């Protein structure tokens, strides 16, 4: 279940559909029709109708066996386009530029896209000897620093589903191709919170990555550094960790701008799953809250005092 429930506007069918999309996107796993009905507080037939429209548009998809809903291909593509062309792009690029100026090696911002790592942005070092990969490039999960950091956040079963049974594709002599060996490496990365790649994807390259987390503490992106050996070794790259983590914290602030989290003025208060009323039971209007009544009393008393003063003067 999502940890935060989006507000459901009462007067817009479009925004109701968008609210259901938010629920599906925020969930840790697929949601059933009953789950979504309880979370959004809308009538079950309305939720079913909205889901049908979203499914036909490719924004959500339904698992054939379990009949649960998850994000669709079209929505995934839209999310990546938004991140690539976000108004925050210039700010993220400036963070990477400052990081590269501080440590002197190429750095990038990555996100997970299916079974690949997508380079959202990248700033190259000024050194003539460097590893060149443009923004928009895609690299494997099992043999890159960022990829293994993303994989470390998944269960063994999820990793197996995402990568397949193995052996995995070999890129260099150092590529981990055995599933058991990869799981062992992922446990270490999970414990340390640092992704590493020593010549596993590109011969003679060293990479280090740290997580960028969202408001719920989930890893939503990584900040990574790349450099050619022997100029950069894994040991020397560890000295970059403080700068990388500062950049990751700054990046986290660009993922959800403060203005974007402000609720609509007409939207009802957020309702958490644990406190939801049963489906079909109407929610109490905000005006009926005790706080509103209590705030009205002082105003009435004040008005009475002003009336009394005026009468005395008369």
C-alpha cells in the first residue's frame, strides 16, 4: 500500500483519474480494485471505469492472473521524459558541475529504467583521458556501480525476475556472470550503501555510486563518479564519498520541489489507509471538524465585546 494517499478532488474526473494513477505509481506492488477503492474513497464502479480508461490508454496494466494493477509502459515512458526535461534539470546539472569541479572526475546522475540504468545527466572531466558516455545512454544493471546499487534494493526473487536465470552477459574478464556471485556482491553493497565497478563493464575503468533517496527513503536515483585506471582506483575513489553524498543530498531536493507538494485549496485532507472509512461511507466534510468550531468562538466573543463597548459609549 502507498504510504501517502493523494487527495481526490470532488469536481474533476480528470484529476480523479490522475489521483488513481498516483496511487498505482506509489505502491510497492500491484494493487487490486478493492485496494484502490479503499484508498481513494471513490465508489467502486467509478474506480473500475477509470481503471478501464487508463488501461486502454496504456497508463496502467493489469496482471492477467492476479487481476491487480501496476504502471503501464506509456506511464513509465512519460515519467522518464518528465525527469529528462524537468524544470529542475538546470539545477541538477549545476550540482554535477560543482561536484566535478571539486573531485576532478566525470560524474553522472542515473535512474533505473526497466532492466537498464539510464543516464539522466552527465558532466565530463576536463582531463583528456576519460570514459565518454553521453546523457541518455543506457548501461546494464549487473556490471555497473549504479546498476548494482539499484539491484541491492531488491529482493533476491526480484533480482532474478529482472535479470533472468543467468549466466549474465560478460563485458570484461571482471564481469560477474554467476547469479550467486552477484547476490553476494549485492548483499555487501546493501550493507555499505555504495555501488562499485572495477573494470566490470568497461575495461580499465573504475566507478563508485551513492544513492539519492526520496521523501520516503527509497532509492530513486544515484550519483556516480567514473574514472580511468590507474589514475583512479577504488581506494582513491573512496576519498570522493563525502562530496558524492553531499551532491546526492542536493539532488534529492530537486526530485520533488516544495511547491509541487502543496495540496490544492479545494482538495479534502489526506486520508491514510489505516484510518479510511469503509467503502461507500461518506467522509465528513472539513467544515465539521472541532477545530473550526473552536476557532469560531473567540471571534464571536470578540464581536460581543466590541458591541458592548459601543453600547457603553452611546
